[in-house]
């Protein structure tokens, strides 16, 4: 397909190509109303290949009815004339999410356990909502989980961009999906169900937490199918020892081979994850630090750090115990002497007042 960069298609001005799958090519585009969008195009050479065009448009219509904060918003689906060729360009205009995918984050570095669980809860909300609308994603994998700038996880590509990458496991072609994250029952020609999405989400969480693929590879092969159908995934705590047992139990139940042994819905799975997250201890979400060296331990425990005082302490001359006792006795004697002197002075004043009163009274009667 011809590169559409820097072309004007209808109201969309396409900039650079930002992604490509087996079925769709994605461009960053500007629209006068929607602003920056992810402009997904079905290559013209695939329009007449089987039911790809029908699948492309039907899936686009399904996604357009989903309005949820953890699902990439679909703005518009249609076809516009190519400005240079005598053909139409079929497209889906989607919300532009610029903070990368889970796959990119997994490649760059390991993620904290708590961040992984919160991401799983976000995507679980999205799936539960989609299931309530009768839509099953069928292709949950790290590259289809994106992140907003605020850290929220967002689910993308509801069976659209990777349709041509689906592996057909039956002659009728009824079973399609990305094998590495496919639920075992799908490989046995059982129709996809909400519990199939649940299995795929739990597998993504397991892979993200362990930083490894539980079946060793994501390459489609009969050997991989056999492993998914028969081999048990190693217990999560064997690979991530510091994870909460409650969280491990929730994820492992969702990875059961038979759908009836999993949680009844993604909503129940999310509720259990939230409950397990609240019960965790801080150490279960802390990456272990390297063991300190012997020199460091010696410094920490035999040579406590001396901190400089914020202000110079005031020197106070404190008497010893004997001096304190002598001072106390002397103070008591001084207090007694002072009290006696005050009493004597008061008595003298009273006597003078009485004598003066009678003298004045006698003088009064004499001259009368």
C-alpha cells in the first residue's frame, strides 16, 4: 500500500505513520473537530481478501458504541477518496494515546507489582463493560494495552488491527486469535466467551509480573498449542516469591484450563483483585534491595552517625547532691527567720494602734 503520510484525506490531515499490523496501518492525523487522532487504514490490497473488509467495518461499528474511560474511543468509521488514486481508503479514526503500550514498558524495564495489578483492574473494568454490551475482545495482549498520560491503562484493538495475524486452527477458520494469549477452549473450537477474555487478561498479568512467557514462546506452532492445552503454568509464587498469596490465587484461578473453574466473570475477577490488593503487606510490593556489604553493616551498627546539633547547647552549672541539700536547709532556715520578723512587726503595729485609740478617747472625755 502507498504511504499516506502528509496527505489530506477528507477532513483528516495525515502526518507520520505510527504503527503497522498485519491488517492495518496507523497514522497520526489531525481533524478540525477531534484534534489529534490515530487514523487506522485498511490497505487496499486487503479489501477483497476474504471477509477482512466486513470484519474491519463490523468491528469498528462495535467499538464505536463503547464509551468507557479504559477503552480507546472510536470517533468515526468510513471511506474517503484517495486524492491521487482511483480508489477509496477505508479508515477508523480513534482516540490518540501517546504514552506507549504495555509491551513497550515490559521491554524497557520490570514493572512494580502494585502497578501491574492496578493495570489489570483498569483493563478488567473495560472488559466487563464490553461484555455487558455483548462484545468480546478476543485478542488481549500487551501490545493492545495502552497508557494515558495520567497512568490509566486503556484497552485497544477490539479484533481490528491484528485480524490478519490471527492464526487459523481449523479448516473452517472459525477459531481465530493470537495463539500465545488464547484460552485453551478456543483451540478446541469452543466459541469465545467472557471467560476466554478473562484467561487472556490473567495470562498478560502473569507474564508482566514474571517478565517471562509462561509457555516459553509466542511463536505459533503445534508445540505451543500442545503446551497451552496440556501444561500447567508454574505457580506464580514460585517465580515471584514476594507476591501476595491472595493475588497469586486470584490470577491462577483465572488461568484454569477449563472455563468453569475460572471466576464467573471479569467483574468477579476485578473484585477479588481489589480485595487482595487491600490485604497485601508493604513488603509484598517492594523490590528487594541488594544485601549490604560487611563494611556497610559495620558502619551502620558499630559506628552510629554523630549528628551535629542545630544550636550550641547552653552550659548550666548544676550543684552536686550535697550542695543541693545544704542549700535546701539554708533556704528553709532563712524562710523561718523571715516569717518571725514579719509577725513581730505586725504585733507592734497593732499595739501602737490600740494605745493611740485609748489616748484619743481619754483626751476626748477630759475636754468634754
